[in-house]
């Protein structure tokens, strides 16, 4: 009897920690994990697009259902908070998670890359080109002045995006576990109108294995079973 009750309690705890009946179920960690019932992010919306139709055709934009809901809530809020800005999301993960080359994480549906929002030479919001020949944008290098050709990083729009992601995550009882972005650019991000509010987020302070100048990586905090 006692054993049966313990089993039932364990089962309940498992269900509570791994999303609802139709939600995704993640396992393990971003470094070593998997996911069941993942969903694909939409290829585009009013103010965002995927980085590559080819890559999403290969299924490289799968995420946990909670992560999808958070991302889409944030984009909706940004239509008003950052009017005109064209956001581009990057790689997230495979349908069932697991090893996702060339990334070291992105294994359980909780990691998503976002290409930096940019402005053109005239200061107008633009969409960073992300052709397959430049590894869908990942090969783009921004200089010390945060410029690449005609484009410059829109730190204000990026700060607003991170704040909206954090707010949308917390509204659902979740959070952002980690943000990775080139540490040389962080002072410029923090210097934007709402930048000070970003200091409550956890940014990686060490050196990541690849430079994160053209994209920022976010790990979402959603409980997973082992
Ligand atoms: Zn990443």
C-alpha cells in the first residue's frame, strides 16, 4: 500500500514537472537530452521570420511547446513595444532532440538562437540577410562597432526582445535560464533605454566556444524529467 502510494506520488510529481497532456515532454539537459511531442515554430509572423526555409524544411526549428508559447507571446507584445522591427529566429533543435550539430547544446527543446535585429545605413529597421552560403547568417561577423556592411545591431530592439521573453516566460511560471551574447557588446545592450532591467537576467560571463555576435542564444527554464 505504502509502495503504491509512493509510486502514485512519484507519478504525480513526474506529470507536474513535465507539462500537460498535450504539451511536450523534455528529458535531461540542454547538453544531453531529448524531447517528445516537440512543436515547430511558425516560419513567419507579423514581425518575425525564420532564418531559413531550407533549414526549417529539415526540421531544425523544433522546440518545447512551452518555449513556443513564450516566444510567440513575446513577438505579439513586440508589435507594440518595438514597432517596425523585423525579428529573425535561428536554430533551435531536432524533432526528438539529441545531438544537434554543430551546436553543443540545443538537445531538449529548451535552447533557441535569435539573429540580432539590425538597422540599415539610414537607421531604418531591416532584416539581416541569412543565406545558406553564409551558413544561414551564422558566418556573418560584426565588427567592434557592431557593424556588418550596411547593417548595425539594433541593441534597443534586442533588449526589448529579451525583456519580453523574460516577461512572457514568467507569466507562464517559467523563466530564462541563460542568455549567451558576445560579452564585448553587453555594455551597449545595458546602455539602451531599458537595458538596466536586463541585469536581472543570467548572462554567460565566460567565453563561449563560438563567438555570439550575430546571434544570441537563450536557454529557457522549463522542468524536464531525467
Ligand atoms: Zn545556440
